[in-house]
């Protein structure tokens, strides 16, 4: 491309001034948007909220990206990584017209400008981030660290897409962002799009300098070269020189990206290229007040938020300084008499879907196609009678997921993500359909690695979650599999995504996207060799805090139930589905027809395990999760042999939210149906996969809550046998039977003697495992219908 002409330079600078003007207006004004009368205090908002420091630099970048989109006909979206970059993205999308198309009341005239300004960080308005309400945004930036992960997820299987990802230099200090630079080792230049990271180096965070701004240019360049990037630098504070440099650098990197993709398409063996990135260094709060009340503002941390306070109690010159600041952008040269951007500047923006605020990739539901799904019942485990041997629930599900990959390889719209645990989680079968995508060198002894694949593994839960979110937000489908204990690493990422889903569900112009599906395995009850550090089922406690319209939690008790649940979740839209399932060989309870019926209901009585068909139950024994189900059924078998007169009802819960009231969760049972299952006055002994108090929380306002007794994980663990984990937490069959005896005084002397027998069994168990390093034969070999372990 040719260097900028004088006319181009003048127009680009004017467009940038317009964006800066709109940004300052959003921070300060609620009236007199074009300063066509002297600025008065009543024109200024009563509460000044927002962030200026990153905004002018992002306006500069957005303006220049518009130029290269038009010049090269690029399919580009913009990700604003720095926190609170909302004014820039709102300004950019308003100037290009996309904002008004989504919000027709925010017109492109003086009245529309007044509304645009007033709504920002204002009750009933919009937030200071690039929030879901902002056209063109797939990343809010309210919490830092995930912009680059989202960018890479967005371009997977999206070969024509280029994501310009602005990374704040404060954001760059976070662990997830620092790790995300390695995503370039996974990007296939033929089958995937490209990411252009732009490190916005403005020097400061809230009140501190940033690390990357205080190391030498040589060290900074070496850092990014070491990451495998080719860094280009744009640095300065003089607008004309910066415009010329930025234009030249953007031309160079766009041409370089195009050449990389062309070369890769022509090669038989795809090798990892060195993708370009930009280090954009400009003053924080650029073009704002240089000094206020004797304090340096521009180029200082004090420009981070509101750089100039204007209220009835501040010095009068503050109002004059604000007016001078805004007039320095010369709005009379930028907007016509009606308040619209003048035509010669409006022409600088791309047209139609090429506008970053109107690109359908940033409203991924528009591009979403249903998955082609194999019939999950074809993968059924044969269960002739309850308690049939199983090979591992996730192992069975892996064969189903293998064929989901196969069925959708042509469309390239389904991927599985996980932190180097896919084999450990016994999803081995998926490697029959695809390799792990990997662009770093491959040696002869490696397994399942190739430059192209539908499986993404990196030992960073942050990257797996961020990649998947970016993939979903741009209109595709996926699954994240993870060790249960370490999914906590992405607690806050889940928070942000759940909030995004809630907010977008309330926006009619946002189209629903595929659900975020999380499969948790390697669970708390089966961490024999890893011990206490790997024993934590608390993620589901965290999940249930979110809106009932968004979150779902499933605990399938066996492989057929897992298949049914997985099929349902992969077909769903706009939820976060958390599935907790076992990977080790375990008993199978339901045939496929029974599993489908049970999972469709989400909760139900297992009549084959109950003996209360002809009378009221004396006790309800409930379970949720694979190991709790095993222990409840083993406890039932002991009771039915030793205390056959006790009437027992067995209830299994697959859909955890069935326990909540229907008024609190759309899946919840109404009181009548809940009471019909759990009764209103009988003791309930509940074995639960997670922390016991979660069940109490979900059922706290039910009629029978005083009789609810829950056993689950209570933070007791070590390296020990599987059964001993249940003993340590008193969720084993022996403790469960004793709980029943304690609540049924009518068992009398028989109950007393059985309880003593079980206490002896617990002592025998402890002695046995310490002598033999494994569980007792009657535990390992127990089957439903056989002699029980207390015989």
C-alpha cells in the first residue's frame, strides 16, 4: 500500500477526533451534546463514572482498523481486552452506524447523541465495558486476562476471520493472558483464521506502572520473539507521526498475514509460522487534560478513570477545562447542523457486515447450525438387570463423542477442549476420529498430534475455557472436559460467561448460541492415587449461584444416563451445562429405555430397589451421583436383608435443580410433586456427590426439610482406597444404614444389633486396607442382589 496522503491523514485524524469527542461526551454529558451553547453544570452528569485512560488509544486503533478493512476487504472483529474500554467501542460502532441499527432510538443526530451520552454508566443505561449490549463485542473485558484466548477460539475453523485483539498492558500481567500468547502454537493457517494481537502499552494500571512498559524495548522485543511472534512497534505521542506509522505497520502486518495463509495453502506440510503482532505505545489518557490541580494527568495513572472531576463542589475552572478539552476536538468540523457525522468522514467506515459492529461473527447465533448427531441409543450398555458390570461411564460416552466429531467434520463446527486430560478422563475413543491440533514440532513417539484436529489440549484450564467460549460466541459447538477438582481454576471465567448469557438472552437482537458444556470427571470419590489435593466437588456449589435461566447441573448415575444427558446438552442452546460423571468401571443400573425415561424426568423413584409399593415408606433413601448411588443401593441391600420390615423408597436425582422449587428454577418440582416423592414427614437419608449443604440449600423451604439428612463430601480425604474415601466422609453404606436406624426407633433391638455389626465392619475395613492396600473383597465384589457386605 502507498503511504497515507495528506487528505487521508487529515480525514483519519478527524475521524479519531470524532471518536474521542464521543467518548468524552459519554463520560461527562447528559445535555448540550455538541456544545452549541456554553457548557453549564446542569449539562454534566451528577455521577461521573467510567474510564478514559485506555479509550483514546483504542479509538486510534479502531479508526485505523476501519481503513485496512476497507482497503483489503477484511472480515474482522474487534476484541477490547483492557478493562472498561466501553466508550471506545460504543463510539466506534456509533460512528459506523451499527449502533443505531441495533438501537434505532439512538439516532445519528443531536438528539441521538444526547441519548448516547446520557445512557453511559447511568441508571438504566449501559456499563463502562464492551458489554453484551455493545454491537460487535464478544468479550466484555470486565475481568482481565481472557481477551486473547477468546480471540483464538473465535478463529478456530473460521479461516476467513481476522480478530484484532487489543491487549491492555495491565491485562498482560495476568496469568491467563501471559499464557495465551502460546496459542500461536495451535493455530493452523489453512483451516483457521488469524489473530492480530495489539498490545496497548500506555504505561499504567489504576495507580501503578505496568511491567511491560518499564522493561527495555530490547527486552520487550525479545519476549515476544521468544513467544514465537514477530513484533512491530508503533510508538509516540504526536498524532501525525503516529497515524503514518500505524498505517504503514497495519499494511505490513495484513499483507504478512495474507502471505502466511497463502504459503500455507500451497504447502503440503503445514509448519507453524511466526504471526505478526503490534506493540502500540501511546500516552495513557492521550489528548486529555495534561494537568489538573497541579497533578500530571495525560501520560499518568491519574487519567485511568475520570481524569477531571466536575461537580458543584469542585473549582469552577474544572467546568471550563472540560469545555476546552471537548472543544479541542473541534466538533463543529466533525458533525453537521443536525448532529450527524459529516459525509466525508462517514465514508471512512466499512459498509454492511464488514463493519466491526455488524460482523455476524460477533453475534454468533446468526451463524449457528445444528450439530449432526448420531443416535446416542446406539451406544447403549446392555443392562439385563440392575448392577451389570460397566467399563467406565466416560469411556462409553467417548465412543458417542467420537462419532459426533465424525458427523461434523465437514462443517467443522464441533471441538473438544481439555487440559491434557482427555486420555486420563477415558475419552480415548475420540482419537479414532481426530488428532489433537498442534503446530509445534512433532517427534516419532508422539501420539495423536497433527497440524489439524478437532481436539484442543493445553495444560491451562484458562486457555481451554477461553478458546471454547470464543468458539461458541462465534457460532460453533463444543465440550470442555476437566478433572473435577481443577475446574475451579476457571470459576471466574464461568461467572463472566454465565453473566454474558443472561445479558444477551435479554437482548432481542442477540441470537442464542450453543451451550457451554462442561464434563467433570476424575471425581472426588475416585482420586485414590492423587489424594486430598484432587478431591473437591465444589464447582457445582459455585454454579448454582447463577440465574436459573442459564445454569444446569446433571449427575448421571451410569453410562446410559450419561449418554442421554450428553445428547441433550450438546443439542441445547444458551445454557451452561455441567455434567459430573465417573470414569472408572462401575455398576450399570438402567437399560437405555429406562435411562431415557429417568433422565427426561430428571428425578424418580427406582421401584426395583424400593419395597414401599403397597404402603407408605418408613424412610426415603435418595442419591445423586454415581458413587452415592452405589452406596445407597448397597445400604438398601443391607437394610432389606437385616430389617426386611422397613419400607424403603429409593430416589435417584439426575437433574440437581429438580430439588429446587419450581418458583425458583424452571426445572424445579412444584411442592405437590416434590412431596409425593419425598413425603412430608418421613426421614430422608440423602447420599450426595458434593458438599452436603448444597442439598440443604436447594431444599431449605420444602415441607420435609427438617427430616432431610444429607451425607456427602465434608473435606476429608487422603491417598486411600475408593471405599475408604466414602468412609472418611461417612457416606459409605455402613454409615448410611446407621443413619436410617438412628431415625427409625421402631427397628428396636434388631436395629441396635445391626448398628453394632456395622461399626465392627468399619473397624474391620480400616484394619484390612492398612494391611492389604485395597478394599475388602465383599466391597469390591458386591453386586445388587447378592449377599451384602454386612452378612
